[in-house]
C-alpha cells in the first residue's frame, strides 16, 4: 500500500489516528481506494460519457476537436442533462423509498398491526392532521393515523398530473406553490416522477437540455415531498426531537461495553434497537462487558437516534470503516444508503459482525438478518445477541479506541427552535428571530447539507465555511454528514458560539439559550437531523416567510453542500434551488461538459425559480459568495 499523509485525508483527529493504524496494518480504506482510482476519467467527470444505451459508451471531446455527438446523435448538452437528471431521480427514489417505508408502517399501525410501534408523539400527529386537513374532532387516534397514511400514500399513487403532491401543497408558502405550479414543477406523484425521469431519459426521448433540466427540478421536488413525509411521520412515531446533550467522534466507543453501531438511514429498526438495548444489558454484563451495551451512530440513522435518544455519533460517511479498526466494535447494523460495500472486508480482520437488514439490500460477506417490522423487537434482540456473542471473540490486545470525543447539543427540530424562541416571546415566538434578522444581529441563515467526499479533506470545508459565516453573523443550521462534521469538530456547543460567532449572532444565541434554560448560548451550529430532516429547515423557513408575507426566495437563506457526494445530495441541492435558495456545492457535479446545462443551473434558474447553484471548491470564496447572496436578499427586503 502507498503511504498517505493521513492528516491530509481528514481534519478529524480520530480519523487521522485510525488511518495511521490502517497504514500500519495494511488495511485499505476509502482514501486508499481513491488514490488507486487516480487519475479519474475526464470524460466522466465532465459528464461527457454517455452510457445510456448499448451502442455506447459514447464520449464527446471536451475540447471540441473529437466527436461532437454520440452514435444516436445526442449532443453534449443532452448527454450531460440526461445523466444529471437521472442522478437526481435516483436520489429522489432513495429518500422517498425511506418515506414510503414509514408511511406503510403508519398504515399498518392504523390497521391494528405492528405491535412493537405506537404513536409516541400525539401532539405532532394532531399537528400533521391540521396541516393535511384531516379531521380530528371526536375521532379515535387510529382513524386519524389511517387517514394520514392514506393521504401520504396518495403522494405515491395519484394519477392526476395537475394535482400536486399533498405534502408539498400543504407545506410550502402559497406563493411558492403558485409559482412552481405555474411552471409545472410541482410533482403529482413521487413514484411517477421518478419513472417519468427514467422514461424521458431513455434513448430516443427527451433531447432538449432545458426541458430535461426542468424535469430534473420537478423530480427533485418529489425528493422534498418524500423527505417531508418521512420526517414528519417519523416524529409522530418516534417523537419530535428536543435539545439533548450528546457526544461525537470515536471516543464515544467504550472498552468495557458491547459496542453496536447503527449505520444507514431509516429509524424503523435503529430506534427499536435503542429501546431493546436496555433490556439486554444484563446479558451483555454476563458476557463480560461490565459497561453493558453501547449504541453508537453512523451517518443519518445515527442522527435519527442522536436527535431522539441522545445516542452518541461515532462518525460520518467517509470514515464509516474506521470504527471497526478500533478493535472494539462488536457489530455494525446497516439498512439503506451510503453503506460502504467494503465493510465486511475490513470486519474480516477483526471480530466485528456486519449485519444487513433491509430486504432489498445485501452485501457479500455480511450476515443478513432480514428486518420485519411485525417482529421488530424480536429482530432487534437477535441482532443485539449476535453482538454480545461477538464480544467474546474480541481481542483485548487489539483494542485502540481514540481518546477524543466532543460534547454536542443536538435535537433542534423546527418545533424545538420555536419552543426556544417562545421562551423569549410566548405570544409571538417567531418575532425575536424576525426582529434580529431585521436589525442585522442575524444577517441571514445557512443550511449545511450533504456528505463527505475523498475529493475534499474530510470535514474541513464544513468547518471553514461555518466559522467564516458565523463570524459574519450568519445563523448556521446543519443536517446529515454535515452535522456529523460539526459535531465531531465541537461546533455544536455553547463554547463554540462564544468563540466563533460574530457579536450580533452571539448576543441572540446567548439570549435565547439562556431564556430556554440551556445554561448558555445556543450552539454555534444547530443540528436539525438527518438528510430527510432538511425538511425541518424548510418548515422553519416557510414559517418565517409566511410571517413576513414573502416567498422562500425572498429570505436571506442559503444552502451549502461543500463536500457533497451522493445522488441524494444532488436531489437535495436541486430542490433547494427550486424552492428559491442560492445553493453552494463544493464538489463539482458532472455538468461542466455542457455550457448550456451549467448556465441553466447556475444562472437561468435564478430568473425562473429564484434559486441557483454556486459551484466553488474553495471554501473561502464560497463563503464570500454565500454571504453576498445573503446581502442581495437583504437588499431585496429593504434591509
Ligand atoms: Fe449519505 Fe445521509 Fe450524504 Fe451522509 S449526508 S453521505 S447522503 S449519510 Ni445525507
């Protein structure tokens, strides 16, 4: 194996420590594999390699000297646009499949099945019913659950093309619903939007890049719909997050415990594992683990249980292989999305069990324990007992848990933010936020989303950008692996606010944090949850826009995905643009092979929907551009 400068790979101290260990033991990680992939294909990077039919692959010469058309006649613009919108559709399918799973669970609960689940947050259920126009007066809980499930599943089934998805229509600002409706950008059906995107990008169909990109924005809105319904219904099922003190980074693992990581996205299993772990504590102790069972999170399912149970976060996407290298991980339980197929290969060198659970997703080398929500507790117990058995095979001499972890205050759902603001002004909770935006103590709001990529030093772009914007009094929100980066870097603390926030922002976060009884300022970065939970930020922004009587595209609100990697991140970025946000991406999507597509998403979109992409790999100049976009929005509001 080639030698790495491990500090260059990641800005996370634990990751660097584990990467040095990987080097010493010749264990290959994502960073090693990335190096072996160099140089990566220039045609693919520019989006100019078309693999849609078997006459291909066709390549368009980026410099205009070689072929200009694929065998079918598709030009560079069509090729780039088709592949981009297919990626957005895949992202939409992923988020929405997660949403469907939750919606079906609600339906089954309403039918008296799924005895291991209940509606833990009735207040949230009633709030959703109000939003979706479901009657509650004098009705039983299960009847309401059934109606909500039916309306939600309608978003996967409606065949009336002109009737927009119910969740979007009920949740966005009236102006946004009208604007996107007029443009034909409000999807009628999540599944149909994905299928139609696949259909129109089949060989010989849509060959107009502008039309294709508009289709991409439409299917991206279906991603937002799927995310919204997944988040909101999960809250009803498992509880709406409230601020809780937790911890992040590999130092959360315990030498004396059976360590079980939950990795993936869907809370249907991970939430039950958290509940059941307490019941099996004595079995773990009997097996020699004096500290019992320690559940830790990775990626978005980690955020789901961190936000609701305070479960500590071990790490985020790019470093998901590294907890195994501590020699103290008994099991990693995975479900869907962003799970590295390399995990079983690394686990082979240790005693760790990699357990796949989703009925559609298996990984060779892993043990498959199919998850059935009808037997959720039973499945969770089986998995935990496998981990307890693995503890007996742990080699104590190989245990090397990094000593480092950071305190993290998490759990800022839109409801939790409003509740904190209500401590300042009970009659009009949003007023303190509006007043401080107007008087400039808060210049604007940035939502950090997305992943890690080997193309950026892990977490560094997030940390640099957040510090630079917070210093300029921009309120920072985060979800997904962005939130993981901030938690590990210690930016979800009151101390970080004191250290890094500009004076105006610091004053506001201190006043609210103190009034809300947090014993100090609100954290510098507010953790809003997993990637589907980006809809929480949309809910908060929509409430703000409605209060001001403006549209989302008028707010000094921007989004940034400086280390984005997945197709889901492209879907999120695309709906962020479509709802009107200037949206930064820091790893370049495969679009630069087409000037037309690049111009469409970075410039023309602004006239059409108000939002647009800012592509910039340099956090410093990206921060300046995001800040300038915030100032432009402030000027538009007369601020
Ligand atoms: Fe996946 Fe959600 Fe990206 Fe992280 S941020 S790498 S999509 S786990 Ni969602």
